[in-house]
C-alpha cells in the first residue's frame, strides 16, 4: 500500500535517530540537530559527471525508479570543533566522532529507507564514505555535490559545503521512488563570505 510521504516526516525520523544515538552509545554524543532536504531527481542531477567526477552516478544509476534525492547533514557540536582547532593534528575525539558519525549516517539512511519502505517506496542507499574510484580517488557518489544541487548548502572557497548549520559535520544521502517536493534550506547563490 502506497502512502503519501512528506519531507517533515523524513526530517523528524532523522532528528529522532540522531537524538537517540548518544544513549545507544552510552556517551554524550558529538552532534547537533540534523538538516535534511529533498529534491526531485530531475535534469539538474545530470550535470554530476561534469561538475564532480566523470564516472559519478546519477540518481537513476542507484535506483532506476528514483524520483527524489534526499540529502542530510549531521553537524558536529561546537565543543568538538573548538577542541579540534588546537595543535597540528586532529584531536582524538575528532577521529572517534568521524568513525561514530559514519555509523550514524548508515543508521539515519537505513531509518529513512525503512520509513519510506513502510509507505510502499523503494530506496537506494549508499555508504557514508569509501564509495570512490580507488585509482583516481574520486567519489562516484558525492554527498557534497548532491547537497549543493538539492539546496542543502553552497560550496565555499575551501570546497566544503556551507549549510545553515555550518560546514563542520558529515553528509549522507539516498534516493527514493517517492515523489518529494523540493525543500531547500538555502536558496542564495553564495554562502561563502569570501565569494559573496
């Protein structure tokens, strides 16, 4: 049975998953409230091989029946970011947060996929990282580029995606055959102060 899906329900599911992660791990957690956007899997995503990597997948390469792209950003807490500024090397907590956040991205993706599946829609999921060409070291599925095209953020001069919650955090994405309306959280052409 196919039921309607809206972006608000997806956002709530992602927020709940992130909020529950610290108690699941028995820690205070590294994360703030996630951001999530959806976009129709339309012609704008056809440019991915030109702007990201010539072998970059399009939404229909991941799921032939894809009608929408969902991209989410899990921002790190400010304390972690400040701790990582000290010294010449990343702090230990940054490394731990990286590993735990990769796992969390998988959990959020699965939660969203299950949410959609219960409503009758298939989804195509990708891992948080390590989905790249090992020779060219280029991603075949760039969460950053998807986030840019879907309106989650804009690229800064540092080539990071600047979102309304900043750029220190991690991205995840999936595609689905559910028809979702565009729901950008940023509509300006630039978010980088040096480029504006």
